C-alpha cells in the first residue's frame, strides 16, 4: 500500500503577472503564500480595470487612498 505521507504534492508554479499600473512583471503564488499577503498596505480589490499591482504600486496606491 502507498504511504500518503510519501506522496509529494506538486505545488503550482507561481503565475507571472504584469502590474496593471506600471507593467512590471512579478510572480503570484495562488496558494496564499504570495508576497502581497505579507504587505501592510491593503486596497479593496479588484478595482475596475486593474488586476494585481506590483509591490511598489500597491504601496503608492495605498498611500494615495489614505490621503483621500
């Protein structure tokens, strides 16, 4: 019988995205371990016409939203 603890579960490769604002490419790990989950800057998503933002644009957008 196969031992389930010995079966390696393949993790999907991080998907490659381009920032909706600046076009910078970055990786997104859909397993929940994405870098954006570690960010303190949060925005309501999705914003019409925008998908994910790179770290720098996310921080800029959050700072702009805090001022508004």
